């Protein structure tokens, strides 16, 4: 039998395998005596011989079978090279050149071009999930570790014949997936792209200056910040001398020295003392529990005392105030969301207690000096930075979302658009698309459901992971090399561009998935959900209605639906963890002669109403070929060699290439947090020949190292 390793205990020499039959098998050290466990990892495939239930296993859990012997299936050799993984997502490139294909909208009241219906069959290739909003249940028990945890069933409708509930897929789900492929295939503009600036964590070595806001700026005059020095105030001094103190309070501090000759506050006074020497300043209190370990214990040992460094005042603008307020508001909003989470409640409470929003006179802040001015104001010494440029600024304006109905790209002309331009301007407009998607209804005899599972946490996109989202427009292969150390690409770097449109790789079509690898070890909480999945091999049918299309537009729509051989779509929930692979088969294409149809509108027979209908059985040879010719004429290359088509063909390949495990970056295959990989990747190392790792391009075959200590430059 074949399976995947789901758990390894190297110390006790215990191995568990998820078999293709859905069972979990276990082996102890007696079985594994000749196997080097250092050469295998969770997720590796192997062959084994089940022993069956021959009494209670020596090592195992209830419901687990023993297996007697195993043979690894071409395991990766990690002894001489780095471990690698494939990130769940990658990007489809946009064209470098602008094509002359933007045109005015097509009126809906004209009968021109091609109209008709495409009938499609949809088959699930992997477990699939879209939630039923009527069945969502949330745990609300106070004090419970599972408070906020959601339980969801698959989306379904009541069958008219027997009142039983049968699964369905909303037309909007299918439409969204098809539009994404259509946009990428035609090099159309993006449907939506944010114009808001992102923020990021401070990088190693980014120094900040302490200061106190003396005057806030207006639109006519700059604000003023006075530079300050800072000294540590141990918590025992605060607890002894200043339990009454609040953030920003004026105090008098006695200073001493540590054994390393660093200044430290040894005593605090509310009023100036007569008998000892003390400095006047202000307390910066950010909270004891703002830094905690996994058990929730504080890792912080002191607060800060600010005192005057010199009389010099630095100017700052209203834009800096706006950026500061937006950052702090976002932090407070995140804290409110985390307040009900047991693992983040303490930190969230510390943040929400702060009186630091909006920025006010007398506020103690940290800032960066630039040409004699203060910029990048932050509440803490290692704050988040707000980029000057937005995501939209790094995308060629040609690919920005449509705003003018006289200049529409192919996707906006076909699927429609809504613009948020100024009231009364030509840029405030909308256009209803010329395609509509029906819901997909189940067509099988018996619904196949997978097991109820607790999904891996599905987080939001992290576009500030610049080494994955951005690339150097001039030299994509050399983004991060800067002398002896890696340099940090970012949104304010004028050489940076967005990599393209985000898509998810397919994962295994048989056997186990990421969401199953750690079953039994998952903890139900407010960040994940328990769901009942639809299994693979369920079939649905839906229709796509189109009107007033040109031949190449119909061809682009049909290609986006059916794709090429060996490709499949991803849709629904859980795409990063292996769910949502589906095949769409175009069953027939019917063209409608609408002039003839509406002449027979009140006819008594269906046959007369359908007079003039014509089946387009040669749709691929005629219309898809016309679309491919249209693309070749505008971009100057054979269709299959266009960069966007190369990338689409790679990332939508099904079955996928399984030589690499697919997961988000993790350090050395441990349970380390995802962000720790990125933090380690950005640290300048003492090793001279190391550079920071970027996401390989979609068309490349290599993976990304997860053990960064063992990775070196190879070029």
C-alpha cells in the first residue's frame, strides 16, 4: 500500500502513516530498526505492508493498524543539499508590452455578434468545500478553548422530488474562478487592486530616535518634535515608586549605571527631590504583557524614561500624522478581533488600554530622521512602517481596474465592471457583463462526502512578504544581491514591480492532503473551522449564457472554461491546503439567432422558439483557434509561448508535480510560525556567500529551501 508520513517521533522511534485507504498505520522501533529516520520527513511518500489488526498494537492509538515493513518512495536526499518545498501559491505574469485591445462597451440592446449557451459538466478532482451560510454554528461557551470555533456544512439545496438536501455550487463561485483565468489569459486589467499603503515590520538595524510631540502640524505649518534620550526603567522600580504613573506622565528620575556601564533608572519621584540629583522627563509605558512567550508569560523586563536630548526641534507634516493614525487604528482593530482569542487576549488588552490614538501633543514617539525632518512616526521603538507607495503603484497603469466605459479591456467588456470614479465624471460608471453563470446542480446518483475535518488555519494574504510578491523589473534574477549581504526589496523601491496575478497550485489528486496530515493534533479554536467536505468524483452541471460576443471573445471564454488538456481549475474554500481542484468539460455550445427567436417569441411551440439555434460542435477548432490567433497578433508570439499562458499552464497543471511538498514556509519542518521563516530570511548573515531567498517563478521547477542555515548560493 502507498501512503504519506503523518507523524515522526525520532526520539522514541515511532512512525505514523496515512494510507490511501483512509486509515492511519503505526510502527514502533522493532519495525523501524533498519530505517534512518533522519532521512525522512512528514509528508514523504512511501510503500508499506499492512499487518492488519492482530491484537492491540504496542505503540499506537485506538483505530490504528500496525504495519510490518516499509519501503521509501524515492525520498529526497537531504544529507548533501537543502530541504525544499513548494509554496502553495505563485503568480502568472502580466505582459510587459501594452496591447491595442481596449475598446468601448457593447450595448445590450443591439443584436450583434454571437449569442447562446454553453453547457458544462464540473467534476471534483479533490475534496471540495463551499460553506452553507444557513448551517454555520459557532461555539460561544465562555472560557472554552473552542470559543469562536465555527462548524460548517457543505452548501446544499432541497431537492424538489424527495425533499432531501443535495449539494450545489453557486454560479458566483464559478464565475469568479473563470474570470480570474480569463483575465490572466487575455492580459486584461486587474478586477481590483488596493490603493492603500501597506505597513511592515521594522528590519534589523533600522534605528529609531525617541521624541516628544511639541506641536501638531496644520495644513499651513509643520508640526514639531523634540529629540529625547531614553533610559530603561526596571519593572521593580516602577512597582515600588510609580504605581500611580500613566503613559506620558512627567516624573523625576535618579539615574545609575549597570555593570556594563549603561544608564538605568534606579528611583522615580513625582516631584523634584531636594536631597538627590534627578532628571526631569516622561514615562513611556507600553505594558508588561506586550511581549509574551507561548505560555503567556511576560518576556519584558522594563519600560522607558524619556528626557531631553537637546533643544533642537524637528519638523513633521500632516501626512506623517495621517500615517501614524492609520497604523495605530489598524493595530487597535486587530486587537479588537483578537480580544476573544485565548492565545492573544492578554496582548490585545495591553494594546487597547493605550491612549495613543489619535496622535496628540505631548505624545512620546519614535521616529526616523530624514533631511532634518521627522518621518515614520511610531508608538514603540520597533514599530511598523507605512510604505509611501501602494500595491497599485507597482502595477503598470495599463492593467489598473477599468474606469472608463469607452476604454475597456477584454475581461471588463465581457464580465462587466464597476468604477468608483468622481461623481459626474466619465470615470464614474459601470457596465453589466455579457455573460451569466447558472448555479451548478448535482447530477450523480449518490453524493460522496469526505470526512468531517478541522481545517488548517486559513489566513489572509501577506503582500508585505516582498520576496514572494515583488520582483525587480530590470533584472528579476538578482533582486536580493547587494554586495556581501542581502538587501531588502520593498514597495518604495522604484525598481520593484508586482509579480503578477495570484493562483494556487494543485496538490495530490489521490491519498492525503495538507488538511489531513496532522489530524488528531489540531486544536479547535477561533482561527480555524470544522467542516464536512465534498469528496472527489462528484459531478455537477451548469450553463453559461452569453450575448453579443465577437468570435475571439467566445474563444477566450471557452478556453477559460475548458482549458487545455492536463489543466484544471481551483475554486471554493481551502485552495492553499489542497482543496478545490475541479475539471470543467464543455458538453455543448449552442448559438442563438436572436432575430429569429424574438420573431417567434409568442409561438406556442418550443421548436419554433428555438428556430435558428445552431450547435457549434467545432468550437475549439473555430473559436478557440480564433482567440489564440488574436493573442498572437497582439503580443507577437505563438500562443503557447506567451509568458502568461506558460505560467497558467504550469500552475494549473493536473495532476500536479509531486516531487516537492506543498506548504507555506516553515523553518526546518518544525511547528515554527510562518512569519519566522521570513524574519530569518531577511537577517544579514555572517556567511558571505548567502543571499536571501526569493520565490521561484512559476515556470521554474525548483523549490524554496526551508532550512535556511543549510542553504548557500549556487550560482
